[in-house]
C-alpha cells in the first residue's frame, strides 16, 4: 500500500461502540425530591429539634425541681425551728405566769387570814377579860363565859394556834410590839415586864399575832 493511501475508517454498525463509550462516561444525576418529601423531611427535623429542646427543658425543670425541693426542705426546717422556739418561749411565759399568780393568791389568802384572825383574836381577848373581871367566880354568868373561852381555845387548837407567854422574856422586835418603857430595878433592861395584849404563834413557830408589851428600861 502506498503512503498516499489512507486506511479505511470503520463506521460503527448500529451505534454499538458509541453506546459503550457513552456508558463509560455517564454522570450520576442527583435525586430530585417532591414537595411532599421535602415537607416531611422538614417536619422530621423540626420534631427532632423539638425533642432535643424538650429534653433540655425537662433536665432544666428537674434541676429547678431539685433546687425548689431543697429550698422547701430548708423552709420546712426553719418553720419547725421557729415553732419549737415559740413553744419554748410560750411555755416559759406560762410557767412564770402560773408561779406569779400562785404567789399572788397565796399572799392574798395569807393577808385575808391574818385580817380575820386578828379580828377574831380581839374577840377572844375581850371574852377572857370579861371572864377575869366578873365579880363572882361562880354562877351562870361565870360558867357561860368559862365555856365560851374554852370553846375558843379549842378553835385555836384546830387551826394550830396557841398563845405565847412573853412575861419576863427578852424583847424581840419580830415577836413583840413595845408600847412603852418603864424602869424596874428588879428586872433586867430590855425585859418584858407587862403584856398588854398576848401574842399568838403557829405550831411551826410563825407569828400569828405580835404581842403588845411594856419593856424595862432602867437608868444607867
């Protein structure tokens, strides 16, 4: 074959070789979604975001709930402490009130008893004085006054009260009331020489009524 001659060009039959080349050089096209699929995907993403937000909110609420529970516990403990303190103060105030009231009532009863007893002892003194001044030591008058004085003595014994014999004893300002002083060479100074009104005492030694007396005061 000569140099000027060209090789014959082969024309593909039925385009077989061309199809094979096109297949080797094919490009994958992106998948095109419909509007419904896009909307469904957006809803799924929104639902996922919502679930994440709900989880974060729930976790935050749990934290807040724990904080609130701790605060509530502290508040309840503070209320209990305040209640106990208030109870202790109220109990102490009530005890002080009860003791003060009891003492006041005892003082009132004691003063009233002393007032009644003082008046009654004056009657007793008059009955004894009438008995000693009766001219006759016998007869119905004497027997009547004697019986009356004896009944009064029994009444004093019932109340655990007895008369005091202070004649010749040393003067005691807690037990005696000096109405006068008088010299008496036969007796020591500060000695009771006369009893104007007898004193009375309880069995435990407390004074029911002080005695009115005249005390010896000799010149030095």
